[in-house]
C-alpha cells in the first residue's frame, strides 16, 4: 500500500455492551499517527468519547470497563462514532482488530497489533494489551479496559512494531484470511507448514488462531493424507468348493 507523506493512521479501541450482533459501542478511544519524512509520529494525546449504545449496559460489562448508563446518556450516537473514526485516516488499527471492526464497520484497511505482535514477539508470555505493555516497557497512565487508555497502549505497541515490520507487512499479517506459507508465530515460527509435525498441525486446526493459519494447517493435513499410499486390498481366499474351476 502506497501511503503519501502526512497521511494519518488511527489506532482505536472500542468498549462495548457485549458481543455482536446485539451489542453496541459505549466508548471509543483513539490515537493518531502522521507519516513524516522520518517516520510515523504520534500527534497529540490519546482521546476518548462516550457513545450512547441505545440500550442499557449489562452489569457484567460494567464490571469489566466501569462504564455505566449515566456516563453515556449524553454520548455520541453509534453511527456518528463510526463516521468519526473513519473520517481522516487512510488506515485504521486496533488490538484484536477482528473484534473492533465489527463495531466500527469501516471499509478502510486495518492493522491488527495483536496479530503483528504474535509474529514479532512469539516469546511473549501472551499477547494481550496489558501483557505486551509490561513486556515492551510501555508507560501509559490510566485504567485498563477504557478506550482511550487501551488505544494508547496499542499505540505504544505499534511504535515498537514499526521497527520490525513495514505497514505493508503489518497489513498482510493482519488479514485473518491470508494463508501464510510459513508459520508466523509460536514454537514453529518460520517453519513451512510442510515441516510442522502432524500433532501440531492438528493443534492449530482446533485452536483459536486466525482463519488463514488454520487453513494452512488443514491444507497440509489434507496434502499428507492424500499422499499416503493406499493399503493393498486384501486378497480373497478361495473357498473349497470352487477349487476345480
């Protein structure tokens, strides 16, 4: 993807009332990057706005992010929030973009800092936002599971990722349907799927890894199954009554 100077990349986060299709956003957060001749730089501080989801926020969701109905009563309309996040940038990003994309519903290309982090730092304890914050030494003040804070942590992760990957590479790793030739993360990172043991291929297929990685593993399982020689057909033993024929 050819990105012109002074283009904007927006890393965002959504806090929600649950999972699609019945849930809606109740807060959005974002951090903007601008492409200068010397690279990507954050512009300003991380921002956040409440969104009125149009229905009560379940108590179990409030327990996670701390957002109540009273806090969002004067918030943005969800469609206004969607239009706002998509207005200006040429690329959007999020940590676990597959989730946020369902709420933002933007046609812009997306970078997933979670998928990219799995590729770059397979040795991390896990690839959650807070874990990577500690692993990478990122400093952000605020509360986890609030949109502005989470977007700021994702921005810190992006600043580390850009040292290892180009934007084009990030976009490729972020496509959940892209079928890789080599394992992009984990104990077999860098190995072709033809080199991965059967047991691990089966583990991949049954895991929550992204669709393209699971497809690559299943394709290799199918190839190996098809390549196995067929067992020779058992010869029928002649019965005593037909020996004279």
